[in-house]
C-alpha cells in the first residue's frame, strides 16, 4: 500500500500512549490500532483533524505517500 501511516512515530515524538490518544480523541483502541497498523481502508477527515489537534501536528506528519 503506497500510503504509510506514521502514527506510531508521532506518538513516540509526543511521548504519548495509544491509550491516551484514544481517550483524548474519543476513538476506540481497536480503531486506532487498525489505523496504526495500516489496515484501515479510510479515515474520516474529522478523525484526522482530532488526531492532529491532540498530537499538535499536520496531516502530512501522519500520512505519507510512497509511490512505486
């Protein structure tokens, strides 16, 4: 998949656990885990906005395109 999810990188940079992000964003741990592992087929812009607000980052810090 050419879209890479760097959520774990941003969590490490912010010294935040997946559990804390889940609580602050209001998303279940299982849904965040699916996103973090790259198994998600889509992400709502509202969800991405909330994650970026909590992690104080830009969408490009979390989503990366790697062409072939």
